[in-house]
């Protein structure tokens, strides 16, 4: 399953849960408490803990960490790669509640340590770069893709009112992750040290790089549940 299909599936699931979350939150006693909230967030950024502080009815801050591993397939030219996506990031958001209620506009940034590992094991002759090679000559192709460490984020969302009790939240937006960089492209076969084969591997890496150059923005769809003290 591609990460875009995963994002779509999560968005549908989250949207269907919002009416029930609104009803449950509105049924809570009107006690503002301390404004400190702890909980769990899950979505396209991964799953992890979240801590927030509602400074006032109109302003709040949140910090969270998220992790998730996803397996998938990716095809480029004659090769099909098995991919392992590792989502791992940490971030903070400033929340502005324009009307002092549920709706919020949030901006912030994440330290993004996410990466993708790719590997392919050809079962027949395939073209790499400008030449055709046998499976024995290629062996196992391995690669790694990563993004820049610092990624700004912008979301629109919904959260419980500024009062004590169980809370639910939803955020949708974008993470400006920048260009995905394909690195460490190697092979383990008979021609692993051959100069011509190495040059063809570099052409294959460049081809993969061209395929992902447009994915500079990553979708954010997160659901959060917790308790505000």
C-alpha cells in the first residue's frame, strides 16, 4: 500500500469519527482545570505520545513524537523494489483558536528522521542504466531515501474546548519535507566493483531520484485522544 493510499484511508476513518467525538466532548462538565493535556496521536505521521498546554481560550501549544513502520512495493523501469518506510519525527505546534472554541489553526515544525529502505532481487535479466545484466551480476540492489531533518508544518484542526476532562482532536494539513534524497545505492552481485556497472547503478539512482523529486509536501492527517487536567 502506498503512503498516499494510506493517507486517504486514514482521512476517511478520522472524518467518520468526528461527530461522535464532538458529542462526547460537549457532554463533559465545564471545568477549565489546569489546561495541561496528555494523550496519544495517530495518523500519517505515525503513532506516539502528545503533550499540550492550553494557555488561554485562544492560544495553545503542543508537542509530540510519532513512529511507524510501513512495508510497500515500488516499480521503476524494469525493476520492482520492496520498500520499508520508517516514520520517525518529533515536533511542536502553536495552536490558535480564532473563536475560542474547537476550531484551531496550527503552525510549527518537526525534526524529521523518517527514511525509506529499498531493495530488489531480480529474477531475470534487466536493464540498469544503459546496459542489460543478469541476476547473478546484479545480486541484491539496495538503496536508501531520506528527507531533510527540519520540516515546517501547517494544519487546520479541531479540538475539545478549554476545560478539564477527556478530549479528542483532529488535524489535517501538510509537512514541508523538501526533496526526497535517494542515497547509498549499491549492489552485491558479481559486478559489484566493476566501473561500468557502477556507472549504470548511478544512472539507476538518478532515475529513482527523478521519480520522487515532486514529493516535497507530505500530507498530515492525525487523530488525537487524551485527557486535559
